[in-house]
C-alpha cells in the first residue's frame, strides 16, 4: 500500500507520516512547498497543492490511499483525479462542526461539509471508498495563545467560558492510521473528541500548572476580538468562530468514545498535550 498524506507540514499529517514509516508502510508527504518538508527517512516529499489541481496527477500516481486535508475549493477536482489515478480509499480530515444544524451557513463548517459531499458523491459512484474523520477542537488551537502568554499578557477572549473537547494530534494520527490500514473501518464517518470538555479558562489553568507560568486572559467584546483578527482572518471565518463560541458558552461539549474504539486506548488529556508542547509557551 502507498499512502499520500496531504498537508505534510500539518501536525496531524506529520504525526501520521511518522506512524506510517514506523509501520513500514510506503508513504508520500504532499505539500505546496515540498522542499521545506523534513519527512521521516524513506518518505518522499511531493508537490501537492490542494488549491492547484495541476499538481494532483503527479502526486496521486501509483497511490492506493490518501489522507486528505479539507480544502473545499477543488475537492471535486481532487476526487476526479483520485478516481482517474486508481485510488481505492480517501480519508478526509473533516470536522465535527459539519454535524451542527447551521453547518451550511457557518463558514468554518461549510468548507468541511463541501469536501465531505464531494468525496461522498465520488464514493457513491464507485470511484473509491471515502472515510470521514470528524474531530472537535484541536488541542493545537491553544498554540495561538503562545505568543501573548510568553509576552505576559495572555490571549483576548470574547467567550472565555466557551467549551470545547480538545483532542491531541497524536490521537488523530493514530485514528487515521487505523482507518487507513483496517479495511473493515472504511466508508464510515467518525466523530472524534478529546476525553474532557474544557472551557478556555480551564485550558489556560492547565497550561499554567504544566508550565509553571501565569496564564492570564483578557475578556473583550466579540466586536473587539473580530477587529483584532481582521488582518489575518477572513470575516466569514471570524463570524463562524464567534457563533460557535457563543453557542458553547457555558455549555459542556458532548464527548465520544471513538478514539478508544479506533486506537485501543483512551484519548490523551489536555494536560498531556500541554506537557508535550510546554516549551512553546515558555520564553
């Protein structure tokens, strides 16, 4: 089996490439900038830019399975080129946001939903099997707080008591490995969560305990927060995040046992994730 792992610089993809290499499974690391990758020994870096369909054919040549990051713009084209290349199975890193009633109207959810639908349509036509991984909040989202915490001020939060279910990237990679290597797991959608629902203040308290440094925050209005991110975040995405946080303000996130079902062990805690990444939060 040969597996193309797209988004080769991503944390989930990097962890999956390590797991594939350790298992002796041939893998390719796809990236828009393959020269910047440092894949495991024996893993070849290839040019695969999910926003440029011209790069798809070469990256997919000789590939049996694909681990695909959700890029809605050319999901239909990717599905078509994967079919033409003889790919048998595509595993999409989607999002549990697609399960929300407003998924079509929320910019964050809509791009994942569009990618899911493109692959599902291809799978229904018999092109290949499609499996959707639908994680909740990535624990790595907390890395956005690293710079302000190192500066001593902490993040600005419009909804500090919004809950999420932070999941370790290693658990996502292990879940992906399971569905890539176990034929019986193909063709389904899997809702993945971390082991606990934590609001932002609780996550910051864990970071403070693990790093031994203060982890303060400042409460701002949604309008103030949105204005602060306009330079690097599209307005629809900012609105989608604000809507999601408001809906989960003071409301614990539902949890699943799917990580354990796929990997054989409970999901890693946020404290474990914080320990693994503690140096990112220290000056």
